[in-house]
């Protein structure tokens, strides 16, 4: 076979998985058992990148404290996972919707339907960041299972030219994305059960890493107290009931006292807790929080 006839070297995420050679003839139990066994490899692979993930968290925390924002950029499954993680920050941590921003190749339409060719547009990644006013103060987390997606690499090029910090999440070692970013998180989970279907192990790995980054960042920024979501946005009945239970438990008061404090604090769990524990009004509670960088644990320290 001539050199021109040889198969090109594929990234790990595109390779064939010999353990899945008989996948198409398995019964339902066999298929889901094989998938479950494959998924069991993901958490250990993520654990091998904890050092890089913690470095990424430190970078994002430092940038956000200085007024920057966090951006996710990706195409296909990777882009959808970034948008998902960003969209969950406001209801979970009470953040401004513009603090954590997810962009996907092809725009919002690509969240539901594939936009052909969108991931191949290198320049569009930068254009999409520019449309959001991306600047040197911000941080970009670029997500691409292969580490080779032109759209995502274009976003990294733009972010670097702007002087921003860059972080890459991929599932291939030594990829172009890994070489282009300040911190590379390469979670090598191996070939997929269905060759090239990176919504499987690679997608699971990416979601786990994104969960770690956003959650750890918000904890470091004081968005939790102990292990509770004290900055949640109670925009519906379920979340309001959760807010009441949180305040009732943490302040050790009755359900009615918790509800009244929340109403008087415009449904801010953080403010209501300071009001009840420190026995102050809303104005004083908000002042005490501001004086301590809005870190609830510091306000209630020693109480």
C-alpha cells in the first residue's frame, strides 16, 4: 500500500473501539451494560486532570473578581454543553446572565438542529466573541472533544489576541487546542462505543469538567454557604419553598419567620439570613455583606 493509500492517523475520539465490535447484535441489556462499563472509565480519566482543572478555576476566579466574565465556546455537543452550563448559573447561583456566557457555532439554532459547516468557520468563533464585547478582562473556556474544531480554535485565537486568559477542554492528548491555550484540560477517555460519537464518553467528561469549573468558581466567590445555594433565584414556587427551607434551617427559625424575612429582603436568601442571625434590618444586612465582599460565611463567622 502506498503512502497516499494509508489511512490517516485519527484522533483518539475518532478511533474504532474493538471492545464494541459486536455492539449491533447485542440485546438491550447487552447494549446498556456496555455503555455503563464505558462510562465507568470517565470519572478516573477526569481525576487525572484535577490539577489542570484547579488551575483553571483559580484563573477564572481571579478574572471575575476583577470584573471580567467567563465565556464558553464550542461546536455541536461541546457547544451545547457549554451553553447548558452557562444557562444554569443564574438560577443556581443568582449570577447576572452576562457573567457566564455560552456561545455555540451556528448560534442558538444549533442548540436544537445541526447547522452544517458552522464548526468549520475559523473566523466566526472570533466574530461571536466580539459580538459579546469580549475583552482582555475575560476568560475563554474553549471546548472541543477532538481539540481540532476550527470554530473553537478561532475563538481561542481571538481571545489570545485580546489578551484574555484561555482554557481548553478536549478529549485528545497533544491536540491543536491543547497547544493554543494557557491551561489545557485533556480528559482522555478513549474511543467511543460508537466510533466518533463524542456525545457519549467525551460529552460526559466535558460536562463533568464544566460542572467542576463553574461550581468551584461560584463556591470560591461566596455563592454558597456551607453546601447550600444561598444565591439561588427563587423565580418559581419550588425554588421559593426551597429558599424558605434554607433560611428556616440555617437561621433556626420558624417557617413563617423565614418567609417574612425573605419577603422583606426581596427574596434574597443571603440577606434574609443576615437579618435573622444578626438581628438587623435589610439595610444593615446588605451593608454588612458589602463590607465583607458579599461572603456570607465571613458575616456570620463566629455566630
